[in-house]
C-alpha cells in the first residue's frame, strides 16, 4: 500500500444501476485501486437498495456529501410505472438526483469532453461550453389547470395578515383553455448565482446569463436583478482579479451569440432553458456519453457524475453474456473530477496529478483510434479500432502506466 497515492479525507461514493454499475466496478478495479489507496464512504443507490431503505440511503448519501464536501455518483434509475413493475418496488421513488440537489442546494454544471476526431456540429466550437442549470422551480414545480369557456382566471396572493392581491390572468369568454402557475424563490436564485460565480472563479471562465426580462418584467427580471446584486456585492472584484467577466443578455441574443462563439465559458440558464440547452450542447459536441456533470452548492460542496443514464439496453445484453461496447468516459471523468477536487481541498497534489494523467490517458486512447462503438461512429480518425467496454478501460490503463 505504501507506493499507492494516499488520501487524507474520504470522498462519498454513490453506486448506481444497470450497465453504469458494471462500469463503475471496472473503473475502480482497472484504473483506481492499482494507483490510489481509495478512501470512500460507500452508499448503494441501486434501485433495489433504495427500495429496501424507503429511499433513506439517498438522503444519507447527500448528508454525507455535506459532511465530506466531495462525492462521486454513478447513474441511477428514476422509476416510472414499468420500472415499478420490473423491480417490484414499494412505490415510484423520486429522482435521486432531485433529492440530492435539494439537500445540497446545488446547481448542475455540464461540460463536454473534447477529443480530436470528433468535430462538433458547430465547427467554431473549439472550446467546451459549460451549461449551468438552475435546478429549482419554474414549470418543474408548477400548478396547472385546463379551464372551460366562460372561466375567468386570476392570480391570488394572500399575505401573512390575510390581505389578498389579485391580478387577472385571462378571461376565457370565447374558448376553453389552459393556465399554469410557476414560482421561484429569491434565496434559490441567489444560491444559483453564487454557485455560478464560484464555479467561474474555480475554472477561470466567463459567465453568461440570459432571461427574457423585456417580456417577463417581474419574474425573469427578478433573476436578472438578483444576479446583478450578488455579482456587484460579492464577486466583481474577484472577477476583475481573475481576469474573467460576467455578461448578461436576453435569451434569444444569447443563443445567437453562443452559435457564433468559440466556446470556453459558462452559460447560466433558468431551469427549463438549461434542461433544453444542455441536451442541445451535448448533441452538438457529439455525445451525451462525453459530457461531464457536477453539482456545486453555493458553499462549495461538489458532487460529480456522468450526464447520461444507466444504459439499459447494454445492460440487458450484458445479462445475456454478450459483449458490450459501452462508453465509460463520462463516468470515468466523474471519478477524476472528484479525486482532483479531493486533492485540491486536502492539498494532496499527487491525487490531482493522478486525476490529470488518467484524463489524458483516456483522451489519448481515443485519439490513438481505440474507442467504443458510439465514438467510432462519430470519429473521423482513420484506422479506428472498436473495442468492448472492458478492453477500452484496459487500453486506457496501458497508456496510464506509461505516464505514471
């Protein structure tokens, strides 16, 4: 053990489901255990164990993350009706990511991993664009109704003294229709702003933020105002010292600017915008399996994961004993992100150096023409070799050994 890299503090390890659970174990066995004396506090977030514990294990893992400051999470199943039947669940448990996000009060940052041979569909994008999604409120916490012709719909707010304020939404005198009520909280928006600004300082990148405040003069304008207030009061000097900037514009202008840009910045988005734009950016760069994801709380707690799901189709092939060619890069980069952050917080440069080398070895493997099937279908490298899931990790290890 003496020759392995030592860790001062554990990180929180959240195991997951299906094919990503298989890959999780392979990554540890092939690429981490031989080099690092891994200290982790382990939580099984596989669907069966979440069901056994009535989802308490998810809450416990999030609380442990608050304690230790760094976590790494495998992809997990959020059950629908078919999954409830397949796994014989007690109930349709909530998204583990949603539960963890709420406890950590975190913002999700998603960044593409760029490799030679896989050209983004927008060729000017030579640097990654990180999407920061405000994962609270808006239509994800909405109340909505179908209404009949002749209905009159109002917003009604009752203050703590019982006084009502009313505002007409619409008088449906001539047609049936639909209405929707959405909300957000000043505290959550301020946390979102701080997470974005902290992550920008951490990664030395500009922040772009956009809403439609010219149309939504109270709701969207509140986002704009809170971001501006937090930036001016707490971050302006820090940004100037770091040589980075905060830039605000309207969402339609932001989209036009993003398409014409070279990348290399954080694009902060409201909840729905972030949901849509993160998938657009991931696809435009090539693959959701080449997208890192980190949840960052405003007080500096980090939870790293892959941006994709549990790769169910490959798991069923694996169960039949068939070889799969599943892309493990995003899951592997979740591990390197967590190990690097643990090293930074604990002042253990050997751990940071290992994470850097493992990422370089991974990218070199792909750029050498050795890759999984999904990447082979995208890559323009000549003389490619498509390999199975385990062989890909072994090939990475061959290059990592040389670097160590």
